[in-house]
């Protein structure tokens, strides 16, 4: 008995993109872009903001607001930054090529080689947005970070005692 080739599947119109845009963006962000980022971007708020941008993308890569807010305010809340810092980070992601700024919407882009130097230049021009996540807060006039407050010692220490009973 001769072996017959399987029948071709029926033609269907493609209503969705061939590959989900956010999945490609996430794969590139985690495997290619994050390891090649300068330390200022990788350890700072830029990487957190890039993940916030990804969280706001629909399957086609168009950024949509969450919880009824506008996209900009929603991005700032998701990345836990002030609105002025979010504006700088948004300009840096556009400068790096991770976002395309259309006339009425922002869309994800997956460049082969993002322009990290443009993002670093933009962030270093604005001091607040380029602070690392673990950096202490500074006042406007100080050049040195504020010293951490020391807690007063009471002399007592808490002792952890496991729960007692038939189940433990």
C-alpha cells in the first residue's frame, strides 16, 4: 500500500499576527537586550520601565492604559515613578528604539540593536530618572546622599519559638 501525503489544511485568514509582538519583545528584552545594556540602564529604573511598557501592550504591540487611566499615568504607576521621571524614561525608551511614537499611540518595536547610548545620554542629562533603584534619596541642594537614620536599641531581642501542638 503506497504512503500518501497528508492533505493540506484549509486556508484560513490570519486574524492575528504570526508571532505575538509582546512575546518577541519579552524574549529579546530578557535574552539579548538586558545583558547588553550599560549598567546605568540595567540597574536603574529603565529596565523596570521597559517591563512596565511590556505589561501595557496588547497582542499587536499597541500600548493601552490599565484601569481607565491614560497610558502615560498608567505607565508611571506601574513602574513606581513620578510623572516627571516617567516622561524622561518614556523619551529614553523611544530614543533607544524600544517604542515607536505614532501620531496617536505608542507601539512596541523590536530593534535588532537598540541605541543604548542615546538612552544613557538622555538619562544622564536628567538626574532623577537615572538613579538606581537602591540609591538613597538626596535633597535638591545636596550632592551627597542623605545618611540613614539609626534606630534606637531597646535591649530586648525577639526570640522565634515554633508553634507547639499535635500538628507541629
